[in-house]
C-alpha cells in the first residue's frame, strides 16, 4: 500500500513541479515575446538591446524541463530571475525613453484614426442606404435595370437573372449588347425599343463620367386610363400656348377644337366664332388632298400657301386621322423658304461670280469626283460641257488632259497623279507650277476643303510672264531712249531723291555722274546746278512740285540762265508718286520767236494803219464825190442852161466814173466794217428766182455793151431761203461783173441757182481764158487785181467782198476752171473745148455760222 502511495506520491509531486515549471516557462516566453516586439520596434536605435534580449531569450528557452530534466528546474529558476530582472530593467528603461518621445504623437494618431474610422463607417452606412434607396426607386415600374460605376466595370443586373434576360431578348440580344456598349463607351442618353418574344422592350439609359444606368421596361402602346386625363390636359395646354395654328376635326369634317393661334390666323375673335362661322386656314383643294391622303395612308403632310393674319404665308401642314377624327397643325415655314431661296440665290450668284473670273476653278468632292467648275475652267483646258456635267473623277479628267497634252509632260505620270492625290489628305494649300507643252505656264493652287475634297485654282500666267519680259525689255529700251534724247530728263522719287537721269541732264548742267550716284535730294541737285541757274525761283517751283503732298499738277516754267541760254522746264507727276523733270534748250527758238513777234507786231501796226487810212480816206472821199455827182446831175437836168451833145456825153462819162468811184468806196467801207466786226446781216426771207432775175436785169446793159449773151437758169425747187437779200445781190453782181470783164465778145455769161443737199447753190460762169494757176491762191485776197482783158479794171476788192459776205452767211465760195465745174460739160454744141471759169456760192439752209465775218 505504502509503495503504491509513494509510488503514487512521487508522480504527484513531479506533476506538481512540472505544472509550476510550465506556468513559469509560459510566463517567461510571454514576457520575452513582448520584450522582443519592443526591441524590434526600436531595433534601429538599440541594436545592442535587441542582441541582449535575443541572447537572454535563447538561454531561457534552452533552460526548459525538456533540456535540463525535472531536476534542473530549481537551478534554472535560480539562474533565470537575475537575468530576467536585468533584461527587464534594461528594456524597461529603453522603452520608457522611446515611449516618452512618441506617446503624444501616438495618442494623436490614434484619435485621428478613430475619428476617420467613425466617419468612414457612417459614410459607408449612408452609401449603403442611398444605394438601396436608388435601387428601389430605379426598379419601381421597371422589371429590370443594369448599373455600372465605370467604363471598364461590369454592369450589375437587378430584377432579373442574365439567363432570363438573354432568353427574353432572343434574337435581339446582339443589338441589346451593342446598345449597352455604346452607352458605356461615351457619355449620353439612350432610348431604343427592341422587339422580343414577350413584346416590345424599351431601353432608357444615361451615362455620365463613366457611370451609368439602363432601365428595361415593356413598351406600352396605349396610354393607361389613369394617364389619359393628364396627357390630354398637358397636350391641350401645350397647343394653346403654341404659336402654330392647330385644330381637331370631327368625323363630319367640322372643327371641334382650335387653338388661339388658329383663331388669330383666320381673323376670328374667339374659337367659338371660328367654329360657328366655319372659318378654315386651308382652302378646299388642300382639304380635299388631305382627306384623300389620310384615307390612303392615315396622314397628310405638305407645304401649302395659306393666308394668315391678312398675309400670304408658306405653311407646313401635318394632319393625322384616327378614331378621334382628324388632328392637324400648320407651321409657318416662310422664313425657312425665304432663307432657302436666298441661299439658292447666293449660291447662284457665287456661281455667276465664279463664271466671270478669269481664274479657272474646279472643286472635287471627297469621292474625287467633280462637284463644280466655272466657265474659265472649260476654256482653259478646252473641256466639253457635256463631259463635265457627268461629274467625272479627277483621274478621268487628267487622263483626258494627258491625251491632249494639256498637263505637264511627266516621265512617271502615275507617280505624279498620286502626288496630286495627296492634297486630299493635306492640311495646308499646295502651290505648284504647270509648264504645258504648248508654252503655257499655269500657277496651280490646291486647297483642301473642310468637308472633304479639294479646290483647284488655275491662273494662266503665260501672258503675265510674257508681259513681264516685254516690260523688262521696254525698261531697258526706255533707258537707252532717255540717254539718246536731246532733252535733259531727271526723275525724282516720292521721297524727293533723284532716281533716274540721262546724259543730256549731266551735260546741260555740267554735272558729274559720281556726284549723283548716291541719289541726292532735290535740294542737293538744286545746289549743284546753282552755279548755272543763279538765284532764280525756277528750282523753288521744281522743289515744290517734287516734295508736295497735296494735289499734284504738271508745272511748266522758263529759265533764262546768266550765260544767255533759255531753257523750257516741265514737271510731270508720275503714277508711283514720283515726279519727272525735263529741260529743253530753246535758245534758238526763243530768238526766232522774238524776231517773229517783233515782225508780227510791226505788220499788225501797219495793218491797223492801213485800215485807218482806208477808213479815213473812204469817208473823206465820199463827201466830195457826193457833191460832184450832185452838181453833175444838176447840169444834166439843164438847171445851169442847155447843154450841147458833147457836153452831155462828158456829163454821162462823169456820172459813170462817179458811180464806179462810189461803188469802190462802198466796197472799201464794207471791208472796213467787216474787219471792225461791225457788219451785221439783215436776214429775211429771200425769193431765189426774184433775186436772180433782178441781178440779171441790173447787168443787162453791161452785157449788151460787151457784146455778150446772158444765160439765166433757175431750179423750180429753189424756192426761198433766209439771207440778207441786199448782200446776196451784191455777191452775184460782183461775180457777174468779173465774168463780163473777162469774157470775149460773143461769149456767154451764165447765172444759175439750184437747191442741193440742204444748201442753195448759185453759179456764175464765163468763157474767158480761165484762172491761171499762179494766181489761184491769191484770187480772193484784197487789192489783188489781175488784168484779164481790155474791160477788166478795178482794185481787186470784188472777190474779197464776195468771200467776206459768204463767210458772214456761213457759206463758201470757190472758183474753178469751167471744164471741171459742177455744171459744165467741157464742150459746146459744136464739140469745141470751152475755156472759162465757174464761180460757185453755197448758202447752207440750216443758217449756221452767220454770226462772224471772215478776216
């Protein structure tokens, strides 16, 4: 029994010691583990502490009952307590030092973390509540909806399983997935309807910033009874506020509803008045067409003319027929039609404008086919309008131009054409030059269009280049010409500096070309020329003409230099703002001019003296002549006693001589009056036949004395004309007197009058010896008397007076050989050549030129 107890007591005590050792070991391990964590936290600052702690931990860990046996427990326990105490003291000191530094920071971080955790928990709770509320609200009335939070995030399906949704969509599933992909790919709205096995399914979705929702609901074709009232009220309110006329007709065609815009359009006061009077916006033909269309298709839509508010407007009419009758609305599209018409006019105007341009224009669309071309494009490339009206491709046009050698010769035509096509993808315009085989040079600008395609602009610069070449040649020729001119030429620019001069300018002013090489100012040029022109105002005028900024006019001046040379200067404004100055040496011309002026002045003085002498002599001669003629008449009448035959003959000769002298004095007075401008015509209606017969009767005695025949010819159509009858008779009398004086005995003197080509023509013809060639030019000069026969006497004033009187009448007088006269046939009845002279006087019937006398 004892052995059994002992035996049983030893194990009990051993088990007690083992339990105590296990508790102690666990306690130590727990303590060392906590210390090790503290040491690891401060390992960067206390590596020695960490090493010591680990060493102590290792020692303690090795002092376990398993290593030392149960008999070594007291020894291990005895060795542990001093080491543990020392390690605890060291670690506690170090932990206290670190804890003191970080305690405050840790407490703040813990408090902030606690607050953030509380806020996050509250936000999460609110988010869960809001998400749940949104799901409830979104799913209200919709059997299913999809929700996603990002473009790449999957869409969550609520209200239905994916399998059930795919089964319901059936064949529409691919279209549904495509619509969902479009909505997720970009921000926007989606509203579509798909036909499914269970009926139409409507999709309404919205996507913003990557997140979105898509509602799926069956599409109802009819408004529920509960919604019918609000919908009708809303539509009625909308139509009442709409500016477009709207109406509703019953099955019999009468108006059951019209809105205020309809009432105003038909000119009624109220809707009841419009319905009662049957006022309608549309005419009968339009209503009939609408009824026909509605019977066939159920709706009518057409643009018609209608009178609204007293004005004729273009209206877009839409009517729909149904169980409710016919509902319609008319929208005023007059402004749209006007804008469309203006647009067409603008486009047509632009096309007409482009057709007037000399620049060839061709526009190709994005498909590289011709869209527009102007007339210059046809002319430039000689293209057929029928071909261009087919809107050919650019390649076809280039091939056609290539066959006709209208494009540049290219070794690689395909590559060149491919290079042209790059303009369709270009951003900036492309400039190019085409040198055609025929010698043409085209400037080509290819501009890409914003809507696709390109615009070609072709400028034919062949003439421009040729003109430029000719211009350069002309400039060189002009330069050579200026150098060859005798006139001195200098051209000043708009800045007043000398730009161009010739050698004559240098020679005239004795200048050196090196002094003018720096383009001196006009003041410097004037200073260089001052030694020759002195202090004259000529160069001041030239300077003003060159430098003025006001109105520029040409200036002429004369400059007399101290060396005796006389220069004519002139300034001419040029189109480019410059001024050309020219100098011409007119010294010799001035000398001759001055001599001629002095001679002309002397001749004028002599002529005045002559006229004064003639006037005074004529007036002083008339007085004694009148006395002489008066006494002679008294003697002839026997007042002084009877006269014998010889005395009577002497008095007759005295009377004839006195008449001739008086006629001469009258002619001189007439010429003096004409020269003084005091002669005036006494115009009246002159009978041509009476005048001619009167003159013929006046010369009948001289004709008889000379043994001549007088022939008178009067055109029956001569009639009357306006002239000074006395001067006309004097003209004819003087011409007949000259004809009688030069005609040989037995000859014929002819006097004729006829109307021709708006003029009255008098002719006087004789059969004398004719007018010598050497006196033909001086025949009508004064005091130019030529002896043509024994009876021709006088001072040579008759024809001068004739010419002066004809000039006063605005007519003319000519004297020509009879063989070439207008009324001569050149031979008599016996075939003999007829000599003589014919004088022709032409009086214009228009009466022009009767105010001034001839000189």
